C-alpha cells in the first residue's frame, strides 16, 4: 500500500456506474462521496451502495477506497459512519471541519465502530477538508499531533466562499482571491507541521487539461504531494505530475550518496553547488515517492 496518495478521485456515492468506472481508473484512491454530490433523498440508498462497494473491493493494494461523510456537526454523519465502517474503508474524508477537535471526536467514533465491526483498531485513516469554514482556517494549527489516524489535509475554496458570504472566490484576473490563497498556504503549512500529506484542492474545469497540468506543477513546487480529482480524465495528469521523473530520482540519489560517502559532513558540494541538510531531507522525500 502506498503512503503518499497522488490522486484521489471523487465518485458520487449513489452512482453504481461511476463506481465501476472508478475501480478501473488509475487513481491511487477513490473517495466515495456521501456529502455534496448526493441528495438527501438518495442518501440511505447511497450508504448501502458504498458499503456494498467496500465489501466487494477488499484488495486495496492498487487503489484505496475512502468515504466522504457528511460534516460531523450534521445529523447525517453518524448514520454515514455506522453504515460504512463494516466495509473497512481505508479512510474517512471529513468535510467542513471547524478544528482538529472534530478529528479527535471522529477518532473516538471510529474506535468504537471498528470494535463493533471487527475491523482492525486504528486502521481507518482520516483526511480533512480543513479550510471550508472560517473557523477551520483560523484553527489550522490545532491539527499538529491531534490523532495518529490523521493522514492528510486538503483545502477547498467553494464552501469557504459560501460560508464567508463572498459572491466569488476569484479576483478580477480569475485567480483565487487572497483569502483563498491564504487558506491554501496555511493548509500546506498545517499539514507539514502535523507531519501529514498536503493535498491540493480539485480543479472543477475538468475539460481543461493544460490548466490542470499547470496547477499540478504549481502545487508540487510548493510542497503538495497529491491532488483531488472529480473526473476520471484528470487522474493520469495528476499521477504523472506528482511522480518524480528519472532525472529527479537520479539527482536525489546523488545527494544521498554524497552524504553517505562523507560521514559526519554537514555540508558538501555537488557539481559546484553547496548542499546541506535541507537538500538531503528533500532528496530522501523524493526517493520515498519513487514508483
Ligand atoms: N468517477 C467515475 N466515473 C466518472 C466520474 C467520476 N467522478 N465522472 C464521470 N465519470 C464517467 C461518466 O459516467 C462517463 O462514463 P461513460 O463513458 O461510461 O458514460 C465518463 O466518465 C465520462 O464522463 P463525462 O461525460 O465526461 O462527464 P459527466 O457529464 O458524465 O459527469 C460530472 C460530469 C462532473 C457530473 C462527474 O464528473 C462527476 O460526477 N464528478 C464527481 C462529482 C463529485 O463527486 N463531487 C463531489 C466532490 S466536489
Ligand atoms: Mg463541498
């Protein structure tokens, strides 16, 4: 099983057809959605479908299966959880979080449900959409050390704009306005501070592959290691963009070898450039993402 999830593809939890399509897709993980893409009337049906999918897809080496539940503050979240934990999802995506306190609460719910269902204790991971409420953005620092289940943080701009009462999250050039760029940066810092994966938000314009590739490159330069997808065609560009290529791997290996060959050295030169501890750390991270 891969530690770093490059791509996570959302699949509406009430669509058997899209689930089948998702299972054949190269996404590192599917996120079967019980929240925004499922209507309230279809939710009970979707819970059953998601549980059936989990129980019939138990080999998760190639592709993990996660479930997005409804916000913990809603009356739907506990029934969502009670319906899916018996299928041993690899993790739960928690939307519209207010603070890490909700991750701690979810951790406790999962511990109880894992016990009831005979699922290995602690095996269900947690990822949160950490910037969908103003409180969520202002409490991002609380994620550090909150739960061993926490696997990553991602951010979202759509619900945050709605929560703030903004008419749009874009500036006059079509870029994210400062508030959303701030939320994105803070999410990245909070994830690194917590020692978990930072995943970039989705690109809604799913026909624009060039835009997607640009966003993946930008996210990766900044330290994100994966990205959410909403359409199957987005997954290959995302996987490619987050997989280190041969040149990067070769360079990282050179850095590691140089330090291995000079025990005790804090700083060295490689091809006429100074390298020190941060370069070694970065090189080891690149090698860890080798496929
Ligand atoms: N997962 C799996 N399969 C998907 C998919 C997804 N997220 N999105 C589309 N597909 C399938 C379609 O069913 C279609 O299958 P077919 O060729 O067998 O008919 C194929 O991929 C091509 O889809 P396309 O016609 O290009 O798009 P669409 O109009 O069917 O769907 C969306 C567009 C946006 C409705 C769809 O991509 C979707 O449901 N995305 C996920 C939405 C979601 O989960 N949102 C919550 C997170 S914000
Ligand atoms: Mg949403």
